[in-house]
C-alpha cells in the first residue's frame, strides 16, 4: 500500500524541493502533506535515532490546538503564531475554521523567517481562500519590532484588543545571547489586557535512559546547523511569562495541559521532554 504522505504536493514557485526544509520536515513529523521525498528521508533518519520525535511533535501540535480552542472559548479572536513553519496539519487557521461559523471575525498572523515556509504558507492560504483573515509575515521572531510593525500584522491585528500570542516549540531556537526575557517582554508589552501568551519548550524535563540520550543526540545534530537548539528547564520558562497570570494547570508537560485523550505507550515515553503553559495579561 502506498503511503499518501509520499505523494508530492504542488510546489510553490521558486521553492527548491531538492534540499530538505526544517519547516517541511516538521510537517512530515505531524503527518502533513506539504513535504517532499528529501524532507521525508531526513525525517526518517532523525526518527531512527530518536523515535520520540514524531510523538513529541504530535503532542506539541495537539497542545497548540487545545490552546487555540481555549482562547476562542475565552472570546479571543486574534492570533499571532511565531515561528509557524508550514501552516498545515491542523494549524491555527484550520482550528479556527473548525470551531467558528463561516462568517467569523477571527484573524491569524503566521510569522516565519524561512522563505520556503512563507512560500508554502502563502500558497496554502490562497488555495484555502483564507487570505482576507489570515496572513504570513516573513520576519525573524527574535526581532519583535519587525514582527509587530509589519504591514500584514497591522492589517490583521488590532492591538487594543486581546491577542493570543503563540510560541510553539520555537523558543528552543532562541539562545541566551538573544535575550529571551527581554524579547518576551517586548511582545508582552505590545499586547492588550486579556491577551494570552502560550509557550511550549523542549527540555530534558524529567526524562532518563535511552530516550534522554536520544534527545541529546537530536540537539547535537542541530548544534551543527545554523539553527542550534537550546533546551530549558521548567524554572527557566516561568520568567518568560513576566507578571502575567498563569492559567490552570500552570506549567506542565504537553499532554497534561487540559488533556482530552489518553496517551499510548510511545506517547507516554515522549511526555517528559517538553514543558508548556499559557498566561493571561492582567487588567482586563
């Protein structure tokens, strides 16, 4: 039987499908369709060395989905997804479409600095007829002012109203020299009371044994690239929320934030290696 994930999607103009893309590899981890053979080959090689990479990615995406649904239930209608990659396989605008009526007033801004991710995102949003309420900004999330001042951001986001700002499995690309606490403060200061900040972060957590060694190998591979990975403990994540109020259940492992299903054995093995949390800006 042919795996449908091995079929090739339409390639955006100017995109090199002969070189692996981090955004498309992550899409493959999630079971998405916006990837090519070269991406799948790289992903399978990583998976052979650390089998938890796909269940861990899935847990991160499911946390993001639950976060978006919770924000929508709280009345938030504006979303900024930093380091979004390729917006497919259940990304923000798809969750919004599934949760709200067709005449909804929600808006979504994706942000990614990788040209290949922006090209794929543009094509996906165009084909989904979502460009009137969802857009992509090509910018480095570490340059908060560039993100916040971008024309597409200003078109879609009203900063006088609450925004759900998401940093899903991207803070591990923000190193100590990037001043993560200062970066997060710049973003937090730009948002209105009642806004949410959602963070997920790779970590050694309370993992051990072969699974922990596999994660360390995974991190070492990225240290050899232009996108080194920085792991953080729970205690290092807490200050990134500033004086905002953590929502229940606080900073927990990905599957433990308001879970809606049980984990299988492999998923349970991946559980220790990331933390997540959501906080609300006081004063609303």
